[in-house]
C-alpha cells in the first residue's frame, strides 16, 4: 500500500543527495549505509518490520494515539527529513523527525510520553510532535491527538496555527530541501 509518506520518502531520496544523518555508534540502525566520521553517517530509508508498536505506551498513558501519529512514526526508519511546506502563502522550513532504528524509536516513545504528560499537566489538548520548525528552536510541528490536525505550537503552548487537517495532504505539500547545497 502506497502512502503519502512513502511518496515523500521517494521524493526525498530522489531529490536530496547525499543523505546524511547524525551517527550514533551505539545503535545498530538498519538505515546506516556508510559512516562518514564520528558524527555523520550516510543513510537509506528502511521500512519498519514490524511497524513501531504504540500499544504498550497507549496502555500506560490510557489513551489511543491518532492514526496519523501511528502512520507517521510506524512505517519507516529514516534520517530526519528537511522539507518546506507552504500554508496561506507562508513558507515554513521544517525538519520532520524520524526514528533511525529500534533504539531511536524507544527514545522517541519516551519523548512522546514526556510531551503528553506535560500537555496534561498544563491542561492543554494532547499533541504529538512530528517536526521542528526552522524559524525557532522552540516551535514544534505537531499532530493534535484528538483531531489529527497538523499545526504549529510553541513548546508548552497549545497549537496556535493549523496547517493541514489531514496528514496525507500535509505530506503531499512537503518539498524536500537539500541542506548540503
């Protein structure tokens, strides 16, 4: 089954060369192709087999993650994806976060747990971050867990700008950015 994320990954691999990511020597990541130095590795995306399982975290947090969250994080092991997306004639540069492998996926789930607990403490709608905006270190791209809406939020604040109602529409609107150029 082809998805919007699959198509974005295909465009990314086609348009961005070389594919470089942070190298973590302690991980046995399936995406690592060639270690460039102590900090950088060349990578290729690999489909997750099996997909990332959210059910233990859902049981622990007593919530069900929106299907958009599961589809976004549960399909590929990949380096982060630098993209630009336009909304209301405003262009946003974003780094879409991805898990490099099983160890990174565990770290991701821990960070999602912390984010959800923070949202609960602040009595804000629960969101799951999927990216970081280039414009500021504390500006997140997130999925509203109740609605699936993709939007921007400052750390510790609710979503303040809706970009797309559907994950597939958002991913289709993303243009890969080659940071090496």
